[in-house]
C-alpha cells in the first residue's frame, strides 16, 4: 500500500507539478504517518523529490531569495554541527522542513490553485470529521487498530490506538492520524484558514458548509482530549476579537455562545485540570514536566553549546531513564541533542517568520505562529513537523496576494460563484 501511494504521488508530480505540491502540503501530516524501512516516511521522500524537481525545472535562486529561506540557515548549521556521523536523513529532514513551504509559495499562482487547495482541505476535513464521529459512536478505531498491528509500516504509534482512553467524559479521538494532537492540529489550523476565508468574503466555500465546519471543528478539538490543543485553539480564536469582526459575524458569535453554555460543565473540568494539573491523573502534571526540564538541562550542560548528538534523546527513552518519560515538548529533545545553539537556531526561525509577517503587514497570521509555538512547547504534537505553521502561513499569504490581484483585475466582478 505504501509503495502504491508513493508511486501515485510521483506520477502526480510529473503530470501536474503545482497541483501535486498543493495536494502533498494539505495531506502532509497524513503522509508523514506512512514509512519505509530505508526511505523514511512517504512525506520525507516525496517532499525531497519535489524540491529536487523544482530546482531542476526552475531557477533555484527563487528558493534562496525568498525571505523564509533564512529560517533554515541556523537549524541546518546546528544539525551539521551536532551530527557525530554523517546522516543524509537528518540533513534532508531539516531541508524539507523549511524549503517545502517555499516551494508551496511558488506553486500557488492563480485563483484555480487556491480553489484546488480548498477542495483538498475540505475533502480531508470531511473524511476526518466523519471518522471522528464514527470513532466516538462505536468507541473503536479500526484503522488505528490495524495500523498498530503493522507498526513496521507506520510512525508515531501509541497504545492509545488499541486501548480506549477517555478524558472529560469523551473517548479521546485521533481519527485516522498518528495521535490526538495531530488530529487537533489539522482541525485548529484549517479552522483558522476557513475563518480567514470567511472574513475575506471570497466565496470559495459554500456558506452552509463553511458555517458547519467553523462550528464542528472546535468540537472535534474538544473530543481529542488534548489540553495543549485547547490552548492552541484559544490563541488562534483570539483573531476574532475585534468590533468589525463581531458586526460581520453576529450569527457565528451567537452560535458559539450557545455551544459554550451547553459545554460549561466540561470547560470547568478542563480549566481546572490545566491550572491544577497536579491534582489530576490526566496527562502530564506540572511536577513531571519540571522533572523532565531538570533532566534535559542536566544533559545539555554536559555539552552546553552543541549538545550530545542527534538521536541522543531517543537512546535515553529506550533506556527508560527515570523521570524522562516522553520528553514533552519540542525544546527538551533539542536541548539534549543539539544544545544551546540548537535551541537558538529553532527559535530564530520563529523570529524571522514574525519579522516577515510584520513586513508583509499580515498581522492576523501572527496568531498562527504564537499558537503553534505554544502548542509545540507544551507538548510534542507527535506526527506534526516543527515547521507545520509555515504551511498555513504560506497558503494564507498567497491567498491574500491572489485575492488582491483579482480584485484589481476584475473589480466588482471579483466575487465568483462557488464551485465547492
């Protein structure tokens, strides 16, 4: 099955490169779940091939000249320095993380590309939501159970796939993703994209479908039972807080208010579990996280600047070092593996992106950056790459650019009838 998927995607790249790039970016989290013994995940392999094809077919200077290319420089140096032995896989991973979003930027050129992206996104969301509801109704997840039985073909498997776990009165839903946090990421950031499309008044999604998704996706985030995802969602939802937005979205606010009233008992439990995490047997407690932080600091101080080498934290996890557990968040493995320079290099990527958004006057997209950074800091978000935020930001920047160009060209005829 994995090889069939890979073959189809390779043919897609050859037949229609730009559409293939858009499709791959939308399904990036899903493709990262399928793996090969040597090639890594389907995502790693197909993304690398896509970058090579872009360089061959186009001027590679486009990549280097893009402002987001600067995000890759320090992380790439950090990986090179912290490699105790040459690793092609580690080098390609860091290249893919930062370069593929730039390829996506150049692949979205027209209104048709925007519509194709939205169609792929809607298709993925509908499948994810329907399976999520099936999972909650039956209290089973046959897809993940099958994947668990064939772990050699998949990545980021956990026992949650075969053992029913509940939080806040719900079965923790992961739909057909590597974990609950991965499913939550898709719901959160595609919800934000749909919200931005709605605010733009560009009719690329039918209103009933658009409205339904804006209501259902937050509920799916709730069903994941992932507290860090709730915080990440609240941050992106902060983009709604303006008087102009309220005037244009009264019905949406009224609906949200009704939902909140119905779910107040759950919100109280969730809020208390976050604030008083030591009193709950739900996920990671504050005491456990403090212990992990102390352990990570102690290992980093052994090689303060450049860390103990790539993969060192994985060896600690295999050895079941007391108190280390799963090393929650992205920073602890970076501290152990790549040292202080590694931490600075990854943080620099976020700072460069922030400066880029400010220069582009895309202030609303800063919510995505802050939300994802918070999400990844609090928990690992297994199955979601460290630069997933760039995929969302790049699409919305191209969306705004193409929308403005279309307005200038078509004037009052800009708003087209929807095909979705």
